[in-house]
């Protein structure tokens, strides 16, 4: 079942491919953080996040 979030793939001003994860309310909740030279590279980045995030640990860093 989908939570309503959507991955968007797009070209940026530098003509590189990027992705962003958009929540149902329209807010961006994650992005690629880097540009890819091909759309397939961006798609591989999305698949990597999908595989890794489900089991990712949460690490709490010390406060400053």
C-alpha cells in the first residue's frame, strides 16, 4: 500500500538529472543531493534509496 509519497525525476538548470521524494502534501522530504548525467543514473539512485532505507538504522548524534 502506498503512503502517497512520489519520486519525481527531472532535469535541473545544469542539464543534469535529479530526483526528489515528495510527500502527499506536496512537501519535498528527500532529494538526490547530486546531479546524474543520465536519467538511468537517477533511477538507479532511487532504487538504491528504496533498498537501503527500509532497514536503515537511526543514529542520534550528540547535541552541540
